[in-house]
C-alpha cells in the first residue's frame, strides 16, 4: 500500500537524523505535510488542523500526533506501529480554549522529551505563530532551534523510484496540457479549459491515475498574462489573445510542472520574438546544465542569453521541485538564482521557468528537468514554443483562413 | 471586475475597524488570504509567498504588501489605489538571508506605524512562527496583540450578494455530485471519479463557471470510509463497497460543501440502518434551526437524535462556511458543538456534516444551510440518503439483477 519500500523510508529517517546530529537537535517536530509524508508515508488532507511527526534521535520510529478522526489513516497509511500514532480529541479543533500544541507538549513531557533540544520548522505554512507560542509556553524546559527546511534538504536528491514517479507525473502533465489547449478557442470559457486540464491531471493515463497538484492551474489571459498567479474566470477567450497555461502533472504527490503560452489565432510579431528569446535561453540552459555547476551559474547562462536581446530579469530562473502539498510544489531549498552556490548533483530535479513578463503581455515556456550523470533530461516532451491555436485548425470545416 | 460593489468592501472595512477599536488595535496585519480577499478583492494564488493586507485605523484604505510579480494583480484586482500596493523584490522569496517580514517591518516604520498596537493573525496558516519572530525583531517599539479570527468573525453573517454566490456554488455542487456519482461503478477507478467531479466543479453551469475548492474532493472507499480525509487512488471500485464523496461547489471563492455516501450495488442492511439514523438526525436539526438558538443547542438536537439509537459521537456537527482558500473551506469561527454559545442569526451559513464513522464503515450525508428569518434553508437539493448505484442501472443491457 505504501508508495515506497520501508527501507526507503528508513534511509530517509537515517539521513534526517544525521542532519539533526549535525545541527545539535535531539527532537524534531515536523509540521510540513510533505516532510511528514516523506518520512512516514502519511498522505491525507488533514493538514488544515494541527498535526505533526515527531522524530526523536534515539528512538527507531517517528510518532504521529494528530486529530482523533485522522488517526485511523495514520495507522493504515504509514509504516509506523499503531502505538506510535497518538490522537487528540475533537474539542481541540478550531477552538479558542484548547490548542493542539498544548496537547502535544504534554505528550512530549510524558515521554521524557520535555527538556530536550527541539527543532521546529519555523517558516512552514502549517507551523503558525500561535503553534510555536503554545509549545514555548508548555515546554518551559526545552530549548528550541530553527530546523526549517532540514528535511526539505534531505529531499533534494531523488531516489530512482521518486524519479520514476516524476516520469509518470511528466506524462500526465503532457497529456493534460494537450487536452487543455485543445479547448482554448474564441468563445471558449476559461473555466472550461481549467475543467479540462483538471480532468486529465486527475484521470492520468490508463496505467496510472493522477493526484491533485499542490497549485491549481494558472491561466492568465490577454493583458492578465503579466500577472502570473491568477487562476481563471468564466470569461470567454478572444481571437488574438494569448493565454499562459501553467500546470503540474502529479503522481503520488510528486510534481512535474509545465508551462506554455498559447496564442489564439496568429500571434503578434512581438510575442513570437519574445518567445524566441525565452526558448533560446532555455535551450542554452538545458545544453549547459551538468553536475558540478552551481545554481548561480545556471541562472547566469539564462541571464546572459536574454541580455544579448537587451532584457534584464530579476526573478529566479527556477527552483527544486518534487513531493509536495498545497500551497506550493516548490521545495523551498535551492533556487536557480544569483547567490545560490548549491552544486548540481545527479537526481536533483528543478522546474526551470524562464518566463518574461513585459508591460502588456507575458511569455511562459517551462521545463522540469532531472540532473543526470552527464547533463540533464526533461520530464516532458512538449513543443518548446508558443502554441498557436489557428482558426483554420479550430474550424476545419468552414474553410475560412484566419 | 470586482465581485462586489466598492461600498460592500468599505462596509466590511468599517466593521473590521470597529472590531479593531473594541480590541484596542491600531494596525491590523492580515495574512489570511480569505480575509485579504474579503477586504480588498485580491484573489490570486500568491499566498505561497509571504504577503499581507495592512489595515490602519486612521487611514481610509488598506495597504497591500507582497511579491513584485504579484503587484500588478493587486493593482488591477482590488479597489485599492495603485500607490497603496507595495512590493518586495524577488530575492526575498524562499531565501535564507532575506525575509519578507523584515521588508514589511521597514515599510511600517517608514510610514510611522512602527510604534503602534499591532494585531496579527496568530493561528493563521500563512502567518508562520518565523513571520512573527521577524516582525517582533524588526519592530521593537510595537506592541503585538493576537487578532486571530477578527476578520473571520466579521465574515460570519453574509450579505445578500454573498448568499447569491453561495446559491450558485450550491447548484455547482449538486451537478458535480450527480456527474461524479454516475462514474462510480465496479471497475471504475477512483481517480476517474475525482476527475469527473473536478470537471463539473470547475466548468459549473452554462450561466456561470466554477472556482477551485479550498479542499479537494474526498472519496474514501470501502474500509477507508472510516478515514474521512483521504483523497483518492487509482484503485478500482468493487461491487459491494461504499464510497463517501465530500465535495464543495465554489463560486468566486464562496463554498457550498455537500457529502453523500454511495453504495455500489445493494448496500448491507447495517449501512442503511446507520444512514437512516444520520438522515433522521439531520432532518430533526434542519426542522429545529431558527434564529435565536445557540450553536450548542443545534448540536444537542443531533446528539439526542442519535442517542435514541445508542450512538454517542464526539466530533462537532458542523461549522460556519463561505469564502475561503486552501487548505480549508471552514471559517474557524463558530462550530455547532458543545460549549459554543454563539446565537444563530439570519444569513449565517453552516456546513452540517453529521457523519457517523463506525468500526468498518462510515456514512456521510451533509447539507450546507443558510439561517433564514424564521428557520433555515439548504443550498442544495439532493436526495438525503445513501445513493445506490445498482448493477441493473449500471448495465441495463445485460439483464442481470444484482
């Protein structure tokens, strides 16, 4: 039932403990749902209430602590022994008088962990300011230390099974993009394209189904293509507009993002020119990536390429990607940008999104890649250009040429 | 372009400021994306980076502060003046050296708000422990106060336009449930049902499209029906299994959740009996709800009903619902449960989810309601029973009777 062999989970736990030792952490409280999944296999949409995985340096198994009604899923859906699953009653949920972190602090004290050096994921979405304040209040003898991204860094280099899951996610992304783009036409509604994208992202292929992506599809349209994180409306597409579609295929929580700009009808010359700069820069980056390069050097390649066309761009070229939950599929560890000296290693995986957002339009053409032993490979095989939805193609029977 | 009249936003802001005065708060820092939307109209999936809306008691408009690439959307998609939209550079994103809250603290100091009484949403997902620590560090002259749920409480009673949006969400929920259930059959894959549900949740109706729900569909199946927050796999449904489908229709971020248990083939007698207890209890609650009752009394009605059948249930009966973003469509303010003395008022809206999870199966039959002047009304009109997918119906041509 678990997506990975128990040995793989145990290896991940061992690596996590090695990092804990390096950082001087005796007890690690994990609230990032992706990190909880990575170490235990736990996969449920229960992160909207407080929950955590507790890693104790000198104990062989993590503890899962969460809401009573979610405990059955933690017992059946992880490699943990049932007695390592501890639940709090429902009156702790969204309550002004009972906070789950007070309950968890009591458990830590009861099992003799109340006076230890405790790592917490300080900047994780699911570790709120109040969660931390409650732990500090109820564990006066503990010493807290920021362990944000500790496990995320362990996740950076993927195993072969993780890569295989990302290949499947890539296949799903390709198919969804093809099917979604087929619905982009004058008079078609944005929401219908979003629906079609989602359908194929979830239905996946005949061999394997899709999982929900950590971010919903973006499809900014027309003037809104300069606003990258807009979702959709029920407005209709117009001839002459461009749409920037950014999605991810997802398989067992592993993501492969893919973005393309679509032109409805013949695109403006400026759009094709800008797109050619993006593609040129992206191709140069893909040819250059090799283990041993730094992330900054990868970004420099992109910057130098577009600078030849007089374009300067501040935003990072890309970021590490893989296992995740809403609200982000990025891993928050390594970015392809100025100042990031991380050295590329085989089986690191990145979403390269060399978008250009100009004053009145934007172009997004992205690739998700794996660093190989000698270079890199993309997870998807999709035309690396502006996708033109031509009226001739849209209405083959009416004989009109746009 | 905004989904509400500017006057409605201004009224919401006025009510928020009244609450700020009651609580002695001069500056309110809002990080909950639903609260940001509620007061400004801002709607984008940019909450995976730090951002906020700043409400200053003695200034007429909020400030939006967020990432550079999202500022264009804040200018075009809110009622704020462009000069009230302030952005931070991209090197603040997922950086170990630059935190957006340090940037925001500097802005607050520059505009003379660094020494005021500042409210923060302490238990909001998007207000991390580190976000708070950074504000405290960089605003040494400020006094911080927990203002969690302050705006959520303002959201509790809906306007007529909000109710109309929820009616549309209800229509979308009904349609998606019908279409999704039609795909539940022996041999059908769970992921294909999830895909169909999503398709119709987003495509909506011919008159209005759907928006993404704050929670993905749950469809725990078979023995997993006791685990409420499981999503789906690519396993196939089996004859004799039950599936508990919980979805929400969503329109312009307003949610109407709906849950039904589906039986694939003739259900076990125990399932029908348990379902009859749920329906009976739910019907009693719906008949009894009236303005002036407390939330606790509503829950008591449900508890007394199931106790007649020897069932005792700890979890709350329901919670207030409306505008939201991932990871939750609940408003976190009012729950229908023991101890909640909130008095019902017209245009409060609740998701009643009187589920029963027993040892080997669970039944979920839910309704989302509006409290009216004299009682309550449901947003959806869907058979309040276990939905039976009969083999006769599934394979009308093969003449077999299950």
